[in-house]
């Protein structure tokens, strides 16, 4: 913030010089990028500042569906399977929308611009879930939000590393490798759970589980 503030103060003094203006604006862009990476690392380490509230997740997804369609492009079909009597979740709305947008963009890249994306919500008990048996998930009532694509899927080696910060299968410059790690941190900080199921050549399903609001 100190660097950014000084650059903002400096900018008016160099406006008359195109070359110096370019230097300052480039520095401001780098500072913004650094702040974004820091925020994502804070999300992964579960130390970001969340503002949870009581949310109808199905309704929220309906509200951002137009944004998702624009982000994915006309060659990808978006299908919503949203439960009308979904339990309320207590979650940070902004972070939830960011997570869904990140997952949609990942799916778009995996489908190479053409395919089908399904977003589904449901009420679920995790008592009999195998992950609960391992002690990783607290038993109870959860809202499941699943994002399924018809893309290329992932190998077991890739699947084992998807939450690692900076790990990515994309070309250099095309991704930070922080998308899924950020989502992982957000879900865990929300006392939830995340699971990824992938079949090479047949697509991937990312399921986020958020505790039911009191």
C-alpha cells in the first residue's frame, strides 16, 4: 500500500512525459498484481478476511449466470440444476462468486472453448461420506455446489497436486496456479469441504460443501 500510494502521488507530476508515465503505470500494475497474489495466498492459508452471511446459494447462482455465460463464450452450454428448497448457507458471497467464476474459467480452458458446463446445488448429509470416516469432515448438514465440465479431465498425478500454490498445467503466462488453492482455502476457512473427481478424457467435477446456516 505504501508503494502504491507513492506511485499514485507521483503520477500527476509525470503526466506531461509519456515515457515516465509509462514507467509509473507499469509499476502500479505490478503492485496491483502483487497485491492480488498476496490475497490469493492469504485465501489458501485461510487467513483472508471473510464476511459470511446467510445466503440462498441457488438464487445467487441464478443472479450471476449471465456473467458466467459471458465469461465462457457462446460455444459452451451452461446448464443450471438448482434446488429450489435449498438450505441456507452461511458464506462470504463475494468469495463464493469468485470461486464459481474461477471454476467456470478453468472448465472453459479444459474444454478448449467448446462443451457443456453443469452447475448443481443440493442438500446433503455427510454422515456416511467416506471423507468423514477419515476424520477430515465434520458430520452434519451441508449445501453441495458442484461444477461439472465435459473437458479433458486430469491424470492422477495432476489430481494429487491441484491444490498446490503456483501449480498449473497451463502454458507460461496463462495462469498463476493459484485458482484452486484459493478456492480450497476459502472453502476450508468457511468450515466446508471440497472434493474433485476427474476422469481423463471425460471431464471433471468440483464439489464444494458449505455447512448449513443456523
